[in-house]
């Protein structure tokens, strides 16, 4: 019984760390491949979903349909922003790739600067930022149910 209690404590602490420990999003300024400027001021008072990925990442590509479906779910909601940050590839390559894959997120080509500041070290990684600019959720690695996971987190943040 003590063994199971200890495992439950570890599990709850791990979940709490991912979902409850809030860290402010570092300053950033990007221009998407569609020439939209995104920075901390533009995302103020919005829920932001970041997807850190790169074109040669098979799990990243595998989750694209679910992420695109999620983006279309919130297409009319001006309080939610979806940004796909490619940490590798030239702007031209990523532009062609994202058009070929018909990606619905606004795509940004960046180096690892923001990913490193946040602590992203595996791909894909999805992050949700609340309206106050704090990271409320980080999920790394491919998840078959990423759409449902992110909907739950987005809805929670929209209510706050």
C-alpha cells in the first residue's frame, strides 16, 4: 500500500509541475511566413498555443492533421492564437513545406532561441500560454490525442 501511495504522490507531483507551475513567456518577436508580426504585445490577453517542430521530425509531421483540425475548431475565436515555430530549415523551405502540408497554424521560422529560453528540448512540443502571458501547459513528444489534450487546456485558459 505504501508503495502505491508513493507512486501516486510522484504522479501527482509530475502532473502538477507540468500543468500548474507557471513561468512567464520570455520576450520574443517573430514574423510569420505570411508576414504577420507576433510579439509579447500582440499576444497580450490571448490564449496562445505554440507548437515547436521541424520539417524532418516524423512525430511532428504525424501530429499535423490533429493540430490543423484543432486550429480550425477555433478559427472564429479571436482570443486564441496558434503558432507553429519551426526550429530548423530556411524560410523558403519551411514555406514550401507548410503549403504542401496545408498547415493551418501561422508558421514561424526561428532558430532555437525561444525554444531554449522556454526549455524545449524535444520535438514536437506544444505549449499553452494564458491571457496573462504565463506558460500553463507543456506537452512534449507525439500524442495521438493531442487535439483533445489541447482543447481541454485552451478551454480552461479561456475561462480564466
